[in-house]
C-alpha cells in the first residue's frame, strides 16, 4: 500500500505544480472543456457542420452565376425573337444565314473558314 500512497502523493504534487500555471488552469477548466467539445462537434461532427456550410455556400455562389448566365441568354434570345417577329426582312435574313434557306431557282454557296496550321 505504501507504493500506492507514494504514487498518489507524487501525482498530487505534479497536479498542483501543473495547475499552478495559468495555461493549464484554463485548459483543464470544466467550462473550457465543455465549450471545446461543443465547438468541435459544431465544426466536424454535426450533420450540419461548418465545413458543409462553407461547401454549400460555394455551390450556391456557383449556381447563382450559372443562373445569371442563363438569364442573360434567355434575355438575348427573347430580344432576337421579338426582332424576328416584328420585321419580315430580318426573319428572312436570319433564315438565310442560319439555316441556309433559299428561294426557288437560287443557288446558295457556303464558305467556311478553315484554320491555318
């Protein structure tokens, strides 16, 4: 039993010496430990953790940029459609340029640019 009492006394003196330092008093404080466990669970363990929150925020930003891109495309297509509906000459020009339409007895030649290497 004397071995255990000596060990107990050595442990108590070590603990007292350790707790004498301000840093270890803060670290081993029960409130600090509780807050530390809470913060770790919020950042890493929880289903809605901070890491997932940041990833979701990045994805939302990317999707908003994509949404703006498609909205601009829709807006330009609507403007082009309104222009084509309002003017018959522009409709004919569009059909000839985009779909190579031609009138009867007319020949259409298509010249494509080639890449020079």
